[in-house]
C-alpha cells in the first residue's frame, strides 16, 4: 500500500498529466480554427494574384503583338 507521500505523488502526476493533455488538445483545436484557415486564405490570395499577373502579362503580350 502506498504511503501518503506516494498517494500525493500519484495525485500530482495525474493532475499534471490532465493539464498536459488539455494543453495539447487546446493547441490542436487552436491550430485547426486559427492557423489552418489563415494559411488557406493566404494561399488562395496568392493564387489569385498569380492568375491576375498571368492574365495581365497575356493581355500586354497581345497588345504588343498588335503594334
């Protein structure tokens, strides 16, 4: 049978494990809700800018060929 110090050690380990697991779960949840959408928006904006630049270049090339 564990002594009082042993029970205290087991209890403290359990409490610390709970907060450790909660911290990991919170980090994953925050990552999914905050960082992933921000990265997706950034990539979509970058893709739109790249497509607009390609269209602009094609239009300028067509204008150059007309003259």
